[in-house]
C-alpha cells in the first residue's frame, strides 16, 4: 500500500503554497504595508503644515478650529509654541498638560540633533510613560515659533493587524475549500495513474490481460494508450519467443536422441575391433581414444537432455531429508574414482538438508570437477559446507590461474571452454 499517494502530494504542495503566500503577505504587511502607512502619515503632516503655516502667517483667527479639526478627523495633535516652550495655539480646548510638555521637550531635543536643512523633522518615537508610539513632525515656522504635529500610530498597527488577520482567515478558508476542489479535480487523474501502476506491475509479471482503457485527448490519455499498445506488443513478442524456445528445446531433444544411436553404434564397432585385433597396439590405442570420445559425446548428449528438461521445467525435483555426511560420501567416492591421486578435502558441518540429493550432488560435483581440472598442479581442492541464515551453503575452493575479466563475462555460458 502506498503510504503517500501522488494526489496526497499534490494536495500537500497546494497547502504549502497557500501557506507560503500567507506568510509572504503577513511579512509584507509588517515590513511593507506599515512603513507605507507611516510614510503616508508623514506626507499628510507635511501638507497640513503648509496650510497651518499660511494661516499662522496671515494671523487667521480660525487657526484654532483648523487644529481641532485635524485632531478630531485625523487624530493629529498639533501645537504651535515658541522657543521658550510657551504654547501659542494647540488642537485641544485647553493647553497641554505637564506630560505633553515633557514629551515636547524631549522631541525638541531630538529635533535639534536630527533636523533637516529645511528645518523639518519626522520620526516615529515610542514614549516610555504610556508605551505608545507616535509619529512626530516638527517644523520651524519663524525664528521663534515651531509647529509640532504628532499622531499615535496605534491605528496604523490596528490596520496592519486587521490585514494580517484577514490574510490568515482567508488562507484557512482557501486551504479548506481549495483542498476539497483540488481533491475532486485530481481524483480522475490520480486514479488513472494508480491503474497504470497496477497494469505495469502485472506486465512485469508477464500478465498482459488487464488494460487501462482510458480514452482522453490529454497527455494522460496518450500515456494510457501507449501502455496498452506496449502491453499488446510485449504479449505478441513473448508468445513468439516462447514458441521459439519450445522449438529450440524440441530440436535439442530430437538431436540428442538422434545422436545417441550413432554414438552407440560407433562404440559397439570399436569394442568389436578391439576384440578382433587384440595383438595390434596401435589399433588398441586408437580404439581406446575413440571409446573415450564416445564417452565424452555421450556425456554431452546427456547434458543437453538434462538442460532441456531444466529449461522446460519437466524435470521432477524429489526433495527429501538427508544428512550432509551422506552427500559428503557420495561426492568423495565419485572424486576418488574419477580423479585418483587428487587431494580432495571435505569439511561439512553435520546437519540435515532438505533437497533433491541427486541434483544437489550433481551441482556440487560440477564445481568439484572444474576445480580439479583448473587448479595448480600439486595443490588440493577443498569443499566446505556450513549454515548461513538458515540455509546450507557449499563452497568449493582451489588454487589456480586468475580468470581474466573477458572470461568472467562468459563464465556462466553453457559449454564454454577456456581452451577453444
């Protein structure tokens, strides 16, 4: 079972994208939107300061009303004062109290340090006594008069907070609604991908009966049709290959059977010649060579029949429980008869083995035969048997010439011989 399907990954990517956009907008609200609002407040104060300066120079009697209107409409507190901190006019009905005057003195100190060349100053200042941040604008009207405008930026922070909340709530709703819509839209697509996975898995197991049958003009439909066509082509090719293999196996069996008759005939005539001409050493030697070659051909024929049965899976495997010592005795007896004088050392762990003893003996002894034929003269061949991961393992070890990389590639080819 797939722990995380492709559709789940798509939904997770969608949610991740929405959350990334949400975090980007929240960051933009705090690092872009808020500075823009502060900058807009500064521009407003600069514009209002020009109007106030004009009204002050004209000695307008309505300057008090104008300052009060700024306070009530835009939350901008305005004070006009002289160099001795004497208040000339303000946006309140009464003159500022001690706390306001104390703030004004602190702002003037900062103003003298950071004012611009045109006599203006703007800065966001946080007061310790009420923990409120204020946007402060100070402008020099004449040699003895100053204009100070301040606005608590709580409303700006509230606007940023509201926009952040709206973005977060919108993102949650978008994730919920978008996930449902995305799930519905991608279900047909991902279901076809899942079916393709099942069909291709069956194809890997040589089962070509199931088809996708998804007719659509898009890329998924094209892929589905390609897989179905490939399935049909593979089925046809494998059927053809299977018939070719069956014909080859039948040919090998027929040739093997046909070879047995002439080989038997040649062997019989050769033995008769040995009987008829017992006193001719040369004839006897030639006959011995012919008999040996007949044995070689007979062994090859038997191997071909045996291989044909293995490939055709008609060889019956008769499993039984036997001891390692029994197999050891069989192998050692055959090695002593076929290779007298060779030093064959057998070290098998005493255990019971469940297998076909004749096939097991044949497999191990094939290794032993090759090891004896290709070992360095005067060295021994060692056969080991041991248990590894609940299986009985055989190892045949000899000392001989190193096998070249080219020969290693064909080492398991049937009937391959190093000396061609």
